[in-house]
C-alpha cells in the first residue's frame, strides 16, 4: 500500500512511499534520515543517502530517473526487496530555475516509485529556502511533513489517471497549483486528463477554472474523480464548464 497524506514521523512507510520532509535545522533532519534508512534495512531494501551538492544534478530530470531505475533493478537482482534513498536536496534548489527542474524531476521520480519498489525521503531546509519554496517542493510528494504545504500533486499507478490532486487550493495557493501543473506535464488519455481529486478537500472557483484552462491549453478536457457528496463536485456543477467532467469514484 502506498501512503498519502501528512505525517509527523517517517515510521511505518512502505516500499513505494515518497516523502517531502521540511526542516529548519540539519541536526533535526539527521535522525529522521537514520530512522527512514533503518526501517528500509529492516524491510530488506538496499539503502543509500545522497549528498550531491552539484546543482546541475537535476538538470536532466528524465536522465536522473533512469539512473535510479537502473539502481533499483540492480538492487532487486542482488536480492534486495527494493531501493530506499534519502537526500538533503536543499543545495539543488536554491534558485527558481533549479526548483522548476527539480519539481519536474520529483514528479517523474514519483511516477517511477508508484510502479516499482523504490521509496524516497527528500529533505528541504526551510531556513535556507523560505516557506514558499519548500511548500512548492513538498507539494510534489504524496507524503509531506505536516504544515509544510497546503496542496500536493503527485503520481498514481491507477490506469488512465494522470495524477492525484490533494489538499486545499485557496486564493493563496493559485500560483503553487499553476507551477505544479506545469511541472507535472500531465498526460492525456484519449483526449482527457483525469485527476484523482478524492483527497482534494477544497478548491475555489478561480483555481478550478485555471486548472481546466491549463488542461485545455494542452489540447485536452479535464475529468475529476471525486467521492459522492464532494464539495468539488458541487462547485463543478455550478460552474458548468463544457470541458470539465466529474466522475464519482
């Protein structure tokens, strides 16, 4: 089972989990890394800590994903149950350009983790990067530290679904949503981009319109998977957007 939501610890995470962990002091982050990797060893995973301080490391997101894909397959061939990686990504995301490339990498990496036995812990130092930057980066993970980000956009292994949109999107989150959508480059299936919105607890009408317009700009219609009684479904019904479809799931 793949976890989704907000956490205060990294205990009991599984072989496909991907965590964005915001911290304010490196000394606070080190015990979290140790626990995350220790649990991986106990589960039979190969573990590693990445301390790459070269900002060009995520300049080619797809190449970085291929590197970890090969490492995962090697771990399986060597008898491990999978690969578990922890990193302090702060040095790689100091500029807006670096954050854009890294956010794209995070989504592609999450697509891989949703399907193959790799788990990851990505650390971001809020005292160096600021609240807005860490929210943007933590929001590209299915699991994030509580209080770090209002919304999350991440991958799923559900066939035909481009991504999961979770959390809350109020007026203060419009820019974050727009950035996340652009970096995920959501794939259409049969001319429709389907988003799992069952964990989306709130979205205002402007944000929903922007979401539909973004997908329309990619030449596709939007479908939202929601639970019965979802406030998102009621809002969509009021807006009456021709290329927005709501599917009870």
